[in-house]
């Protein structure tokens, strides 16, 4: 493939956003927050003079999982730091990680030396990580409710699209093939949809499709850059992070953003937060509480 300057510029922006290149700033405060999507109530869980990212909520609701400096850390709901998760087995992890619906499997993307990001699984009860995607770069975002399939964003032959693969490993299946980046695929709780974001129109918007890639449907249509739609446990809404300015297909750190709640049927959107300093690392992966009332995210301060 002959690369032009536009594609090279996009590639540099995307890789720096996704792989964490120049994305670990110094002199930053990170605030781990939970937000009630019904009442708007916020609770600060942890605030520290360091950079951490991408909270997951454990499936039992007891703790939050974040990544920092290539490691995964557990934080109790009262802010108590519970230590690293599998520190001997997991390193160089990026901010694409999460726990299966049954709570038994951890999935994570790891920046393997010389091979970019690849996807692994490990039992939550302990064990050895298993490589699922030999091909790279591959960035995990979703697991099917039955635990059988993983959904991820991958670059193959110069194109960034959405793929699925059996959780035990095997042949990957390409679901999208439109021009521009497709990213952030996440299964709905009922398994009927995969939600994702796409730059196919020249502006980042939220979409959904059937698990086989059919029925692709645009969900947002405004002038904001809308990323990472995380479907709710009741299958009625999705939380998105919206950049106020056009990021040209990237999702960088340190921009004006806000979180919004999208009604997936009516396509109505309402703000969940005021504008804050965030972006990359704020809400990259699934972060709903098990009861569907709260979401977790990271707000940053310079």
C-alpha cells in the first residue's frame, strides 16, 4: 500500500493515542470517579499525583480495575488500594482490558516488545496468560455475554477495522471494511449488538451492528467527536465520551471532553458531566456498575 501524507498523519495520531506513545504525561493528577447516571451524583474514589487510566468495574461490584505504568491495579470502592493484579504475569499492558460477564476471565491487550499490541486472556482465579491474537496490532474492547467471542480493533494491510475471534483462539473474522478507522467494539448485555465508533463519515460517530457485522447503524450525528459507546446493562442506553473539537480520527489525552448518555433507540443524547480535561484514558473500556446505575471514569488535572 502506498502511504500518502494524510494517511501517515492519521496513523501517527492513532498510534500515539492507542499505544500510549506520548500519552503518559508528567505533573498530572488523576481522579477516579463514579457517576450515577440517573441522579448525576459523583463520588471521588481516588485522586493521586500520577497518571492512571481506563477503569473497569468488577462484575461483583467490589472494586475497580485501572492500568498504570504497564500494570493492572485494584482499587476498592472506598479508595483503598488493593495492589496489582497478577503482577508476575502481566506487564506492558495498555488501557484495553476487562472482565468477562461471568467474572471468570480477564482479557487484556499488551504492548509486546517489537510486536505492538496483542490480546491475551488469563483466568481470574490465576494461571498463565494465553495469547489469543498472534496478529498485531490488536486492541481488545469487548467480550460476548456467553464468553465465546472477543471483539477488537485491528490494523491489517493498512486498514483499521473491527474483528472478532473465539475466546479460546482461532481464526479472526473481519466485521467492517469501510474507509476510515472503526474502533471500540463492545457487545450489548443481551448479545444482540456490537456497539462501536467509526470515522467513516470524516467525523467520529457512534454506531452499532449485529454480531455478524450486518445491520450497521449510525447512532450519533452531531458535530462532536463521539468515542467508545459502552452499552448499559438494561440495553437501553450507552455512555459515550465526546471531544468538543474534531480530533481527525484520533483520541488524544488532554482535551476538552464530556460524558454523555445516548438512548440507543430514540438516539436522544443528554450530558452526564460538564466539560473536563480528559480524553485518552478517561473511559476507554467497559465501566458500568453491575446494577446499571453508575459508571466509572478518570478525570485529569494539570
